[in-house]
C-alpha cells in the first residue's frame, strides 16, 4: 500500500530537520577543528541525504499533492512550500560549511609550506624550469 502524501511530507520535513541538525553539527566541528565530531556529523548528513534522495520525495510528490483531496491539498501545499524553503536554506548552510572547509584546507597547506620552507607555487615547474613567480623575483633582483 503506497504511503499517503501527508506522511511522505511529514517524513520529508523530518529528514530536512535531521539534515539541518547534521549541518549545524558539521559547522561546529569545522570551526572547532574536532575530527571525531566532524565524522559523526558527516555520517548523519549522509544518512539524511540518502533518505532525501528517495523517489517519493522527487518530482512525483508535487503531482501527488495536486491529486490529493481539496482539504488535504492545501495543508500539503503549505507543508511542501515550507520544506522547499528549508531545503534552500540547507543548501546555503552546506555552501558555508564548504567554504569553511576550503579555507581550513588552504590554511593547513600554507602552514605546511611555511614549515617545510617551500613557496606555495614552488620554485621550479615539472620540466625543471623556474616558474613565472621565481623569474619575476630574479628580474626584480637584477634591477
């Protein structure tokens, strides 16, 4: 027996809330550099995304809402709109987390380069020739 539209929408909302919690935990873990907490948040985020990827939450949901009884349809449309708004907010949360992760990755790479005495781009390219940055430094020194 297929599940009701309202039940699927309630589950959709619950999974979006679970994803929001996971994204908030992920952000806190990223900001606090907590690897174990980041792993836990990633598992929760993946689980919520796997459920949200199910077919019952796809394009057919809108059609099923349209086919619902008139009294139920209005409630379902409102809940669906709320879910879509939350999904857009969660996309933005995820983008922010990605930016935090990217900045952290760049900072770590810079620290490693500083500690190892390497320049970020390196002095020489793959062919063994000086890179453009090191050549520019040479021309300034010659002047």
